[in-house]
C-alpha cells in the first residue's frame, strides 16, 4: 500500500470547448466552471482544449508559448504547439495546429472531424509530459472528442516516466454523440499497432466508435446525473452502448452539474428589472408584470405564467407542448416560449401566438437578456423532455423562485422534488410518462396550488430558492471520485 502524502490532487481536464474561450453548448460551460471550482476546493488543475481560430484576439494575446513537438498522424508528421493562460487559479493549455483547428466555420461539422479529434486526443496524452512542474494524477476527459486519450494512454504511455501515476475519468454528457467514423481513421491515428484497442472500438462494418473506446479503457466513468447513469444501462438511453454501461456499472457515477450562483442571482442580476431575494420576494411580482407587458400578454397577477426557454426539438418535449397548448390556454394559463429549432415546431408556436393573443407569446429567437427576465418573471418553468441527461434550466428557474414542471427523466428527476400536498415539501412539480394529457394534468395541478393556496406556493418558492446547486457541491463530489483513484493523496484543504 502506498504511503500517504499530503499535497494537492493534480487534475488535467480535457474538453473540446471551454468557456469563455469557446462554447457551442453546455459542455463549454462545464469545462469553464468545474475546473475553477476544483481549484477553489484545493486541487491543482490544468485544462486542455484546442486553439481554434475563433478564439478572441484578446485571449490569444494573453497566451504564452510553452513548447512544441510533432505527432505522427499516419504518413505525415503534424506540428503541435502548447500555449498557456493562467486564470482564476487554473492553467488553461491550448493545443495549437492550424491545419486542424484554424478554420472559418464553427468548432465541429467538418469532413475530417474524426482525424481532427484523434489528433487532439493524441496531443492531450503527449502533452502531459510537457506541463511545467505538473505531474498529473488524473486525466479527466469529456465526450467523444477526447475519447481516444484514455486509449492512447493505456496502449502507448502506461509505465513511462511521468505517466505511471496517471488515472483516467471519462464523462458522458450526452450519449447520442459518440464519434463514429470509418475505420481508416485508425491508421491515421496510429492505432493499428494496438490490435486490442482496434478490436474493442468497432461498432459496425468498417466503423469505429471513439466513445466506446473510452468507456472500455477509462478507470472510472461519470455522467451528469445519477438517474441518467441508470438510464444509460437501458437500450433507449444507451444509444447502442447500453451493454458496455451495464458491464461497467461499478465504475459509472452520476454527478449533477452546477450553475454559477454568483451571476445567476435574482438579488443582483442586472438583467432583472426588479431585484428580489429569498427574504424579500416583492420584486418577483413586479418582474411578472413587466414581463407580461413586454411580451404583450394580459397584465394579470392571477393568471399563472408558464415559461419555456429551450431548443425547439423533439428531445425537449415539443410534441407534448403542441398537443397540450389549447387545453392549457383554454384554462386561463399564459404561456411564453423563447427559442429556436426545428421549423415545424417554430411554425406551430407562431400559429398559437397568433390565435391566442394576450395568452400566448412565442419568441423564435435567442435572446439572453429576455431569457433572464423570463426566469425571473414567470410563475412556472416547463421542461417536458423526452430525455435530459442533466438540464440546467430547472436549476436556474429554482434559483429565481420560478417553480419547474418537469418530466421525471435524467437530471430533472434528480434535482426537482415534486410537491407533496400533505407535508408541504417540494421544489416543483413532475410527471412520469411522455404523454401530453399527463403533462397538462401536472401543469393544471400546479396552477390549482397557485390559485388556491398562496401560502403553500410561497413556501415552495422559498424551498426552491434555498437549494444549493453551486459548482462547489459538484466539485467536492468529483474530488471524492478522484480520491478513489489516488487514496494515498490527502489534500491539505480536505483534512
């Protein structure tokens, strides 16, 4: 047994996007926030991400060159530079290769994405030996773009100096996106000399699956909520990988993401017209009146206002919304929807907007300021998702005292406690089945409480606002996970 040592755990966090440098979705937020919380909780943290051409010049100007080297990618040798920015106690390292990452479009969606992110995974692994005064304990990879790093580490680096102590964690943020490519990428990536890895990555004829490799090769697996971790072991949610999730269920852990509780604070949020807090809720009623005026809805405090801020897709439950809107709007419920997505859903919501003026408003747009005003001004927040690995909107809505109405799936089930009329406990409302009538019943049950029991409603709001969904909570759970891989390390900040 290794002797106990008192020092900080050293974590390398790898992600294809990291806010504020790059972001297309929730992964960027996680990679921008969790490492800072880990550092604040007593870890030493380095983050690795590509140096995309879209990174703002103000950040590029702050980068310092650490080193450069070359990687074999099939028949050619590719340059790899390592640039660094230190911010908020975290070292951010940028993998520089203009051929793969300096492009005019977005971060993803290119014909050679398989090759691009095989290079990124290989560069992550090779770079571990070049980090200044940093000998990694844990390499924490996220989603398919980094999924080959645990494979490279196990097959080519294990046992080498500076690598013998490295353990791996792989996080699945959404199992729908797995990185499936033609098997010619194996030659380009240099994996043909590792027949064991090659054999375990095939998912079909001449097709390999990057995420499948990470699920097999990583020491521990995590995903973004305990319920989603259970759901991944079923065919519907596992997306073809459910067998591997079942085989590795002992290594699979669910940890709910956090939110930035400092910026998402109704007491100080500059986007909110009237600030309020858990101790003084008077500003929330004023926010509702202002939102009703802004959206052209009837200004009436007694009409429950249900909001949605979402992508307009099947996954987000828009089929149920289409089905149930007429029933809800016929019961004096107001509905406001903000978002963009599939054209059929956009046009359907425009129709309801036209037909039910004063009760229904659909804003087919992305408007961050309006989204904050909707979180603050609505009474309820609807999330009838088909599946939802974690979900952040329900956490934000609770932070603003807007009670979530959710389907019991993934992180929605883990984070929203349904109202119990007998005990008064709860932070929102929920329904079990993906069914439009069941969704409407749940919304109208919430409205019944809103109409008939103001004291219970106020208590629910305060219970919701009192929940702690900060990144500090998530970071401590990840540190507990990392510590199982290195029980010999005792952090000075954790006893």
